C-alpha cells in the first residue's frame, strides 16, 4: 500500500480515488470482513482499496483506450470485496474486465460476473 515507484503512480492512485467515489455513489459498501488484520474499520476500508487487482484495473484504465477490455491475472484468489468492487467498476467504466485468479476466470461486464457470485 502506498508504493509510488511506478512512473504513472499519481495517475493510478487518482483513478482509484475517482472510482471509489463513483462506486460509493452507485451503492458500493466495503466488505471489511475480507481484512483479517486487527485494525480500525476505516483502516480496513483503506487497505481494501489498494489490493493488487484494483491497482491493475486503475493502471489499465489510464493506459488503454475507452472500451478496451481489461485482462488481469492474479496468482491468488480474489477476495469477496474486490469481486464486488470489480462488478461495480465494470458497470461504471462500461468495460469488460477479465480476471484470472488461481481458481477460475471471472468475466465482469455491466455489473455482473460470469461466476454468478459463486467462486
């Protein structure tokens, strides 16, 4: 969390912030149960916002043309909060997001996932 060594880190974090605001307006609520550390609720929300798949999506959004599908590969299972967040993001940005975690492919489009929320 907070790594700014990437040349586009300012744009990436700004995009994440923009998405967070739009997601909350659309009805997104963080699932803080996904954070297993013993920290305050506010810190849990902050930690969830910067999971690797969200950073990858933000990078893809600032680096590709509108409408281009985003393809993300993750070597761990996507957490329940990020799964929910990506559904909101796919609807907000009107893009298909293809996420491969260590169990399956998830195809997010218009606020829904191909796994039917069973993963």
